[in-house]
């Protein structure tokens, strides 16, 4: 049995419930040389803005950043699909020497003429900051000529973490709203959905719930997004923010600028989905019909899925799960959803959680659960083996760790094709977990050998 | 989405690139060396994006460390971060080698990596540090790949060894296959192993052997070999019984260190050979220059003709006749070509990918009667046209449109008018094939939308057999699917 050592500088980003005082270190830059599961500022901006389907997304830099993000997640659109194109200024050596502004300007004019987008986002990558391109000025110049918003996204990879990328994206969204703001009337009984990206059709499920409740969705940011909808967002009564704060920055800005309050919700699992809908209904308490409809909706939906969930639970009860996700907020929901299926969570971690998030995770978890901030493959492997998990929930980078160690896997990230939100999402989730955990292939993998080795080591 | 207007004038932006950036190729090479961890000197995102990209193809853990630039690093230089990263990688993985590749960021701020590394060797001894310069704004992933192979060979074979080792026996053949699939590498190993089982050496005094200079170094069978890189085990290993910080497999470092004592080197890639002719360095050319090791450069052996060439060279270099097994494979392959000739003859294909791969696939298609009407690549070495002229017969060449430096959007616009019957290349051509409503035969890298990409065999008679069957069956399926009545025989 190979011993996996944890780097000294990483030890205070790992916590084991019940064993020591709780002072997890988080919101730090990743340690150099540790193979972080995180990406960069650009990645944060790209995931947030990407689903806006009628906008031009131009990545200003050498080709890599565009190649690796071409059509890699669902972000389904019910209409235009311009967002699925990967546009890059593909900077070459001479551009680095002489600057990329002219190329950027020319590229923008050509692309806007050909694709007629409703707005354009220009993502700055690492070297744009270094070679000193004035992207802001180019965008202004182009916008003035073509008459659509052309917005720089300050997403230079090294200027912070993924969270800073969320912020840069939110800044761009806010600018987009501001550009169009006219003294228009607020739309009664209306909300914006924030932090929902329609990877596998989730946006449509959630919108349908709100329709049934009698609430108008003004804009979804950014799932199945459109520029015109985003630009009407200031007319909604409430911002309903999903996900661990990728869009919280925007919600805060909008609260400050337009007085629109926001609430944070999650649509993963029965409990959290119901809470989300009830919270929104409660906000519109002056229209009691909404709460009535919501109650009916929740009851109907839960009734529909319960029989199957109970059946699946029989096989899953007592199985152990590990969770490693981008944002901690998703982890909260997953813990509840897994409990619903009778499963125990033995490891939970996130790329970008903050102190409050980890404090809440600690409260929610059973003793002995390992809590990790910004983990790397070695740490994840060490603890899923030690905890002998049956299921790992994560993204594409965690999948091979799970599979190599003979552990079932559920993709809760970009690559999923099935919606996991809402009531039907819970059913999909339960099915997927069941499929992988009960697969007969685990009987064939040599996992049991190292389990024995671990128990010998104590 | 299909653009509304078709444009043929030069376009500034790249739309749906048919290439990846330089460090990706380097990272892949380092995964093909035993006990080696790649470390990218740049932002965290570079490592993570490339890991994700490689994982989606190989479906295996692909660890790539990062020196993790911050704003301060970008302003004051990346020296401290890189040194810290090396120490942390050394501590956490105890690797035999750390392969350090730069990125656009560290190259642009002008980090002098050799200077930063000065003294680090001793600090992390016995871990070897190899540095390859891979600015993402030059070339493509393939340049990063060849650059890393060259850097490793250079680092492990310093010129001083020439004199001390001159008297040791020379037996081995160095093989630099380029960016092939796991299955290709396994097949290469099988071929070399089969050669070593052959007991009858060929006459080294034959005119051919003398002409090729074999007599000067051939001491009986020279069938030992070192393939660099070899990620075929590491990036396609069995389920783990125990945790592996670095997966097993890869070219052993000690074998790379012994490359200067080989009888010959073999390097695949006609484009690569052309760049070497122009003064660029490759691993093979370096060994030739430093240690007088003869270099056999040849195209990637895809198809009968290219594979024949490969086996001929192998017979010469190993002084061993081709094993019976491969003669049989060749026989079956040609018989299959005959059986399927009518289904492929005059069919039109769009071929894309990295340049050397495009040349090899186009050569194979031409020999079965398929016209590679469009040969495109995101790479622009300047040699694609020439390489295709050399491999394609004139009557076919006349019907071929060649486009280096092309992206998928232009490819789609150009291909439409050429009325292709199918597309052959990596997964990234899916969009194009869907829009053109013609089938995609998946080969090369990356294969992100199917399982088993690393198991696709391209090279040798066996590889040609599999490619041929796949293409014929794809075309037959198409006929069946589009037939009004359907049929269960042919």
C-alpha cells in the first residue's frame, strides 16, 4: 500500500469532523505544484456567460483557451446557437510582439457582420494583460460603429481564481443591463433566475414550475439566455440566485442599483426544490394564490416521484458517497438528496467554498466525514479509499479517480446530459446513482484488495 | 449553426479551431515517460483545461501540475512559483522526472526557465528536470509534442557521453512514433517483439544492406527497441488494486539515457522530416548529429504502401526478415481491399487533423480508391502540400484541395462544394459532419464523443485492415439507412 502524503501547506485545508478544532483554511490561491482541480479566472467567466445563445463570444488570446472550451457543455438553447461556436483571435508570435488590438478589432467587425449577434463579449486571456492591449477601447470603438453592446470581460487567467472570473462575468452582465436601462415599469409577480445554465435542460424545468405558480420569469442568467432578456432583468421584482454565488455578485449589484432583493436557493433534491419554490411564493405573499398553487405543485410532483425513489432507496441504503464539486452550495443540496436515498456522505469538498460554507457543511455532516477545500487528485484518492466510498459525485476530472479505484460515479458538472434539478431531476439523479452503484462491474474490479490493505493499516 | 453567408475571403478570427495549443502536446509526451509528471509554468487554468481535454479522450487520470501564476507572479516573474512548484511536485509524487513546459504567459513575461532551474536539479535530486519551451502562440500541440521528445532526449543524452560510451555494444533501435494512439504504440511494440523472435538474420553483406550502411553496425539481430513516448500503459491501465500516484508504464528514463548507444533511430512523420531538413531539430536528428546514429525518417505507416516501407526499413535496421505473421496480415488486407473495392472506389472524403496524420490517412485512402477531396489541418508547417504531392498519385492529387491553417468553419464551407461522402478525423469534426449530413469516421486525437478512442489502431497492416473495414461498413450503413426498402444482404 503506497502511502499518500498530504503537502504540509495543504493540511489546514482539510478537516475531519469530530477530530480537531474547526478552522479550515479556504479562499486561497491554489498551491504551486499541487494539482488543483480548479481552473482559472477565464474559466469562471466563460461558464457564466457561455449560455447566452445570441451573443458573440470572442476569446482574445492564443488558441488554447478557445479550443478547450469549444462546445464542451450542454448550455441548451431553444433558439439561436451562436454560443456553440468557438471564436478566437488565435494570437500568433507577431501579435504578441506588436499587440493584438488591430486583429481584435478586425475580427470583431467581421464576426459581427457575418453572425449578426445581439451583443458581443470579448474575453481577455492571460497574455492580453501582459502585452497591454486596450481591449476596453477596441470594444468601445466597435460598439459605436456596429450599434450593439460590445463588452470586454476581464478574465485574464492569472488574476485571481475562478470566483474572480464569476465577478468579471457579472460585471459584464451588469453593464449589459445598464446599457439598455430605460425607466420601464416593474413587471408584477416576476423574478429573474440567476446562476442556472441549462446544461441538460434544467432551465426549462424550473421555468415551468414558476409558470404553474403564476410567476413570470423575466430573465434567466444565463441558461437558454438571450441578450434582450438580460437587458430587461432590471424590471423583475426578485432575483432568485442558484449555485454557490457565481451570480451573487450580480444580484448584489442589482439590489444596490435597482433595489431588487435577492434570495439564494437550490433546485437539487426534493427538500431544496420545495424550499426554493416556497421561498419565492412567500415573497409574493400579497398574492396568496401563488402559495396555494405552489403547495399543489409540490404535492403533485413529490407524489409522482416518491414510489420510484423508495424502490431505488432499498438498494442504496447504507452506501457511502463522496462529493467534490465546484461550489459548496451544490454540496449542501447533494448531502440532503443523498440522505433521502439512504446514503451516507463520507467526504465532501469544493473548489471555491468560503468559511461559512464549510461551517455549514460541518454541521450537516456525520462525525468522521472529511471536508476538503481545493483538493487535488492525491488527496481525493486518499480519502475515498480510506472511507471506502461506493459513489463519487464530481466532474470530469474526478471521474477517472473514482473509476480507477473501482467506485461508482455521477457527473454533476458540465458534461451531464440529463437534467438533475427539480423533482424530476431528483428522480434522474436517483436513477443515475442507482445505475452506477449497483452495476455488477464492481464485483470484477480489484478494489477489495486495497480495502483490506487500508483496514490493516488502521 | 450554419453561417448565413458563405465567405471565401481571408478571415481574421479562428472559428472552431482544428488544433490545440503547444503545451498540450508536451504534457502528453511527459505522460509517456516512466515516473514523470508534467508541470506547466503558467496559470492554473492551462493545466486544468488540458487535463480535462486529455482525460476526456483517455478516460484515465492525467495529472498535470501548475506553477499557478498570480498577478504578482506575472509582474515580478515566475521564478519563485516555479521553484516552489517543483519542490511540491517532487515531494508529493517523488517522480523520476518533472517535465516543465512553458505557456504563453510565462513566455511573454520572458521568464528565463533554464536560469530559474539552475541549482534546482541538486535540490530535488535524483529527480531529473527537463524543460521545453512551448509558447502557445506558436505552432500547435504537435510542435509541443515533438519539442518535448527532443528536449527529453537532449537532456538525457549530453554530448560528453559519446566518448565514454563509444565502446559499449550498440544494439537498440530508437523509435519516435509521434502522436499515435495507445493501440498504435502497443502494435509497434508487438511488431518489434515479433522481429526479435525471428531467428534467421538476413545477409548483412547484401548489396542493399551495404548500400544502407547496415554492415557498419549490424551485429546479428538488432531488435531491441525503445519507443519514446509510450503512454500506452500509463494512459490505459487496468483498474487499480492500489493507489498509484503516477500510473505504471511509460518509457523508462534509463532507456532514454541509453539512446545515444543505439544502432539507429526511426522517426515517423514526413512533415516532421521536412522541418528537420529546414534546420529544425527533432529527437532523431539530435542523436544523429551528436552521436552519428543513423536516422530513418518515414511517414506514419498507415495503409499498405506506407507499411511496406516501414517493414522494409525495419528489415534493414534489424537485419531480420519480416515475420511470417505480418506477411499473412498483408495478404489478408489486400484480399479485403479487393472484396470491398466497389464500395469505396471514387468515394470522396474530407480528411483533417494534425498535418502528418492527414498525410498518412490521405495516402491510405488513395490506395483504396477514395479521393481525399479536402485535406485540411489547423497546423501550418508549410509542408503539407509537398508531403501530399509525394504520397498521392498524380491523378488523385489533381482532385485534392489542400488547406493548412484551416479551422472547422472554413472547412465546412469549403467541403460543401466538394460533395464529400464522408469525413475522417477526430471527434471535433462532429459538428461539420452533422451539418453536412455525412458520416464521420473517427480516427486520431481527440475522441471525446465515443468510448475507446485510445484503442483505435491506425498503423501497420492490421491498422489499415481495421480502418478499411470501418470505412466500408460506415458507407454500407449509410446506404442501408438511406435505402427506401432496406436490405439484409449485399
